[in-house]
C-alpha cells in the first residue's frame, strides 16, 4: 500500500491522505454505476 501512495505522491507532487483517495474512488464508482443504470433503464424503456 505504501508503494501505491508513493507513486501517487510522485505523480501529483504532494502526499494525498487516504480518505481523499477513497473519496475519489467512491465518486468514480458512483459515476460508473450511474451510467450503467441509465443505460439499463433506457434499454428497459425501449422494450
């Protein structure tokens, strides 16, 4: 886990706290789920 964090620190140039990382992951997951659900509901409406 420390290796991943150090890679992120190199990319962004500053240390990122774990909670900020988890918030970012959570937002991405929610957006992906929203797109999947939207596509699913659109398909259901066609039928």
